[in-house]
């Protein structure tokens, strides 16, 4: 299915005007960034990069799309002819999916002609804003859970396609699996799920429901024990599966208190290896509150797929450089009140201290050699004294953040599919581990890492 019409009308009308006045072929650089984090958040998580690259492959205007645009009078014949042959042949660099980001972080940089690059704005932002919001929420939840796994089960609280994206983003943010089968099929994610209350209510009694489930799925299944009375439910669960019962699930009530009682009951019966799974409108704060409870697994739905209070990241797609009459790239920037941008293509790196902890996000506008060298370098020695936020200099290391994603229109396959999700989850773990101590606290605060713009202005 073509992704070409997953865009706003003004992308195409700008293209029409640019084709008419001869500026459509000007080489341009667009940058994706956010001016601020959601209130109280200390870091964000880049997610959706792999989905953008997959969508780019199907960003084509076929007969059906062109006919509709013509019938609606959206653009003229010259523009339709251009769209018929549209292929993105430019280049994209960006933060590796799973990387932490901060205000002004240039998480994606798109370079190509104006005609090629402007059409991607809405598609890029719709994916990055949603997926990054979900991954950012997921990261807060998995931080609160520490070593206990979190499972995504929010499909019924989201649009059917958003549910697939949310499941993928949740795994990038550290979740161990999802209830969504399409997400499992498409991205190789582990899928989870056994039975709901409806299965228990279907049967004449809880005992026969549990017996049927164990007969079908084995003793290692998870039995939902709170349809009626929890203590009686645990007794019947053990009767049906024995002490080899995989897990019991609690979906209502005082989860912390119930978990303590159920753990005691299971241990007394000899089912010390049986796990306790808790669900029921959990978010990062509820997970943190259950830290001392004998809970083994958290299942999260609504709060996760809605970004836990921050359903978007506020990312924007801004032109930061364009080809001038002399054929050279010239910085351009907005000066609008409260909506400024910083002109020029930028290189991005994270300054690490001697302990490997992040202390600053460093943005530099430099010659092409510097900008293009950073993605290929494992680290850049900062001992020479790049200025820090206070105006002095400091040593340490600069870890480059931009990696090549698309080169001359060709997508790097390492970032897509199941392999891309696995790589993103690994990158997130490493990126989060290098954040300053305290960055993972849930209490409201400023960004964990300051952004230093060297020679770029405010």
C-alpha cells in the first residue's frame, strides 16, 4: 500500500509553486528536533526510525493516488507528472533508534532537493512523534520496574495500526513482549497472553475454567485468579496445575497487598517458582509504588499507548540550509517568537565524563569533513578543548550520535524489520545506562543533559 498520501496537502502545493518558480531542485537540508521535552521529563527516546525507512520504500504515487489528486484538483498537471516519477534519492542521517534525546537534538537530518525532501515532512513527523512518545513512556516504566519485565497489552486502547506501532516502540523502550500478534509477526516480537475474565465466566465454575485452560495450554500457563475471590482462585489454580503453575495474574484491587498475600499462599503450598503478574491501569508511578511488593511481571496498556500523559514529542521538521545562487549551501533559520530554529547542518555528539556518564549534548556546525566524519568514528577525543556550557574547556570523550540511514536513496537494511527493533532495544539500554545518575527518577525536573550549541547562536 502506498504511503504517499499520508501527508498534508500543503506539502504538495509548496511543491507545485517551487516547480513553477524553479526552486524545486535547490539542494536543501531539513532537520527534525524538539524545542523542549514534555513537562517534567528528563529525556526522550528516539523511536520509529525503522518504520520511517520502511514507509519510504512505499512512498510512491501510483495511478490511484495520481487520479485522486487530479480529480480533487489538489495540484496541476506539471506537478502530477513530477509525482508520477517520484523517488527519494537523497540522504538521511540521524540518531540511532533507541538513543536518548534532549531539546534541540537533531534526531534526523534529511538532505536532498527541496522537491524530494519537503514531501517527507508529515510522514516523518507522524511516525517519530508517536513512536518516540511511546518509547519514552516505556523507558520510564521499565526504569521503574528495574529488573522485572514489562509486557505491552494496550492494543484495545489504540487505533488498530497505532497499536502495532506502539507495541514496536514499547520493545524499543525496554518492554519484553506484546499481546499484539501483528506486531509479533511484522517485527519478530515475543507475544504473550492466555485468557481473560470472559473465559472464566463462560464456564459453570472457576474450577472447570482453570482445568480447561491447563489442559489446553499446559501447567506453565498463567491463570487469572481474581474473577471472584482471589484466595479461592489461587487454591483452584494450584489444584488444576499443581505447584508447577507458571503464573497467576491479578487484575484488580489493592495489587500490592494482594500480591503479598498471594505470594505467601503460593509459597506455603510449595509453588515457590510460580510468578505473580499484575495488570490493571498501570503506569510508571504505579509500577514504582509496587517496587517492594512480590510482583514478578507488569502488564501495561492504556498509559503506555497514550504516552503516559505525553502523547507526542513536539518534534518539528525545519529547513536549516538551502542552496543559494552560488551553488553553495547557506544556513537559514526561523526567527518567529518562541518558535526559533538554528540554521546550518549540524553534527551531534554526546560528551561523556571519565566514568562514561553523559554531561552534555554537543551540536556543532562545521565543514562537511567534520559533519561526515563523525558518523564513522567510534569516538572523538575532546581533550583538545571544545568549549563547554560555562565557556571553559573540558576533556573527556565525544560519542558521535549521527549514523547513516539512507545514502543516495538507498536504505540501510540494518535499521528495518526485526533486526532493526533488536538493535534499537540494545541501543536504548546502552544510551540510558550512560545518562547521569538521577536521570531516571520519576519526579519532575529539567532535562538530564544540557545542550551545548557551539558557534550556533541561541
